[in-house]
C-alpha cells in the first residue's frame, strides 16, 4: 500500500494553534491528563511536562498521590483534579486489566475520558479501559498494535501501513503507529499520512510518553478554538509526530539525549512553526 501521503515539517505548521489577543487560558485549550502510576510516576511527569512545553492553556492532572506529587513538583502550574477539558490524554505508564484495578482517581478520570465527548489520546495500555470511537487517537508501537490485532510483531513491522489501516477500521478510531516512519490513518481510511522526521536515537524509554503530551496539547489547543473531527485528529497526530521528531533531532545533535532535553527543545520548534512556518532539525 503506497497511498500514504508524506507529512512534512512545513505541513505541521498549519496544525499548531497559536494564541491571539483574545486568548485566555481556557480558550487556548485545557488538557486533562490521566497517566502514570505509583510504579511509573515518570510517565506522568514527562507527558505533562511535554504538554506544557508544547503550549496549552492549562493542564489538569488526575492520578495517584505519588504521581501527582511528582507532577506538581516538576510543574507547579498544573491543576490537580478533574474539571472541564477540551481533550484527554490517558494511559501512559498504566497497565491494568480493568477499571476496577486502577486507583480511584485514575478510574474516575478514565470514565470522564469516555463520557465527556471530547477527543481522547489513548496510549496502548488504556485501549481496553476507555470507550473508543472517531474522537479517539490510539498511539501504539508495533508490539502493542500486534497485540490489538492478534498477530505477530513481525507481521506489523513488515506491513505497518496495512496494519495501521486494519487497526483503525477495527477500533473505529484514528491510529498513530509509532516507528521509524510514523503512520497515521482515520477509521474510514480517507486520511493516510506518514511522517519521517525522527532520529534513530529517539528509540528510548519515555519517548512515547513525551509524544502523548505533545499530541494532547496540540489537540486541546485546536479543540479550544474549533470543533475537531477524525480528519483533524489525524493531521494533528501527524503534526505531533513531526514536532516530536524535530525536537528530538535538535536535542540529539547526532548523538544520544535525554527526554528532558527533548522536552526543552519543544518550545523552539513550536515557535519556528508558528513564526516561520517551518522548523529545521
């Protein structure tokens, strides 16, 4: 299948929502985040930190006490607790067979993510725990998509385009399949995009948590000013992959880097996209 359209850095510029003189923290978008756990609080910290650095009016974080303490220590501007949001980011750092096995705060947030009627960015660990549909964006890697489709990882890696299409059709959701090339597709297959801006050094722990924060911020910012449908979500997902990959290249400089260094590069990439309409790695 060769009908996926390349999505470039300059293409991403149209999907970064800049504030205007009439903007407030609410109109700039509010992102609800239900990620991390007592065992993996770092997933929450990185996702929230990435969202803040990408540019969103407010982040509301909901999670267990240990993760909440870490998030607020890192980002004191974050608001703890459930409230009105324009989008949700759920699942990073969470592995649970059912809502009943989650801590009460996270379980309540997942219920809101299912019921609020706003776009939801869903890490693979949360796929069984929230209601999916056309306003959900799933962000699995090859192994996670293989589990979803009940096939081998090797078959997904051999045919990422077809695998992403089958997953989107099966779940009724937008799918972003992470990899050296990131493939994004809508449930009906009408939008098929591929982004290739990442560096091999990005294959490291925490990269998916950061990508979730970037995507959550872009979605909440856009949803704060206009209605968002599956086609919009697919383009926002591809834009997030580009922003994430470009920031990684800047952080790398040709060598290894930390996720915090990547996060620190995000504002510069966003600035260049907003001001110049492009961003060099």
